[in-house]
């Protein structure tokens, strides 16, 4: 694993992984392969581009010829696939691109890996399990029951990856991450959205009663989990990565406000997302058995993320002044104009 192709390496989790991997494995060569969409930004690796063993190829994971040529030219050993359209709200507004990137893109990577004899690690999500009833935590062998176009596209990709292991013996592994938070996460996602809104003194649009349960995991813990699987995981296996603990979205919002010294009056309950999963919860014992453990609990993860946005306005202010504003208006203007639902 000396030469890595990190697809989606300019995105949130991907860029944090590139930072982590180069710090831990300085002899490795990392080729970032990214389409540089709105959420994949060169600025996410702004201080590393002069590193001799880091390079960037701008391209689409669904482009078979470019992926193949990139792997051959750089003599890649391992593909780590972060490339994905990831936001549930965006998948509700425009679902077709999620199939193209998340399903076909992953299939292209599998075909190139099969042709060239490479190992592939696929980064997935807890959302493939769907809504989890109280009293149960998802284990890796649970049936997949996605409930949004985003989650369905990720579940399809997972099954393709596993099929290539069974059919072709391709050396593959999968990690399913909890709700990651941390530096360089696009402001469309909950924690950076609420953090930047609070910093600007704008209301925080909380879906429904805000009592949806989520495992908020620090992105650095996801990176160490992926590293653990790459070094010690078993081929063909899936590993959950999270803290194993949940909190309500409303608790998350209150941590953000407390961290930033803002008043709870900024909370505004708005109409819920269609088909909003009520609870995600994963059992992470399988990954712990490899010697891994998270270094942050959910409260620490959310608080650290909020502080990062307070300290790095240079990064997110240009985003919020651009096309993000159109998305925000499309997603929230009508909800915010409606009479607020009663507080829970």
C-alpha cells in the first residue's frame, strides 16, 4: 500500500484522510482523484499541494478510461473510494446524479481494480441500514434497508463491492461510517450549517421535533478506523465505524450554540424532511476487535467542529456567498416562511 488513489480526496472525509495518511505514512504516494464539484475543493488541501508525494487528477470516477490511465501511470496499489454525492436533501432534489456517481462510479473503480489487480477499499455509510428501532444497533450482517435516494445508491454500491469479492475474488473491504463531523465539511451538512448560521446570527432550521437520533463521530476517528481496516482488516468484510453512542439532533444543536456562546432562541423548528430516518445506531465491536477505538465522544466531536468553523471563516464564507445561497433558499425559504411548528 505504497501508492494510493484516493477518489473524492478533495471532499470532506477524503481530504481529512489524505492529511491523516500522509502524516502517518510519509513514504506513501497519494494521488487525489476528484471531480471538484461544489463539495470537492482544492482549498480542503490548501497547505499540502507542495508536498512532493501528493498529486491531483481532476476527473469523474465514472470515466473508465481516465481512471484506468491514472492507475496505470501512477502504478497504484490501492484505491480508497470516498467519491460520492452524499447529501440526503440534495438526493431528494435531484436523485439521478447519485446513481451515476455512487453506483456507476463505484462499478468503474471495481472494473479497473479487477483489470489491473488492485485492492479497493470502499467508504460507505450507516444510512444503508435505514431507520433502526429502539433497542437495536446495526451490525455488519444486517439487511440493508435504505430509505432515501442517497442511501439507496450507497447500498447498491456496497452490494457491487461485495459481489466482486464473491465472484472475482477481488481484494475489497468496506467501512460504514456514522455521521462524521469536523474540519472542511460543506455548510450544507447539519453541524457546519448550524455552526455558520449561529456565527452569523441567523436562525437554525431544525427538521421536525429535532429528536432524530444520530451518532456524531469525529472525522479523525473515521480516518483511524479506515487505516485499521486497511492494515488489519479481512478481505471481503464490512466494518462499522462510529462511537456506538447517539444523541438527538436537538442535543447536537444545543452543543453548537453552547460552544459558540449563542442563545437558544436561534432554534427554529421547520417542516421535516420527507422520509426522514428517525434513528441510526451502529455496533462497532467488530472494528474494536482489530484494536481500534474512537478518541472522541459525540459531544466532543460536535464541539470541536463548531470551534473549527468559528476559527476558519476564511474557508466557509466564500462558499456561503456563492451557489450555496441558491440551495439554501430552495431548501429552507418555504419552510422558514411557514408558521413554525409548536416546540416539542
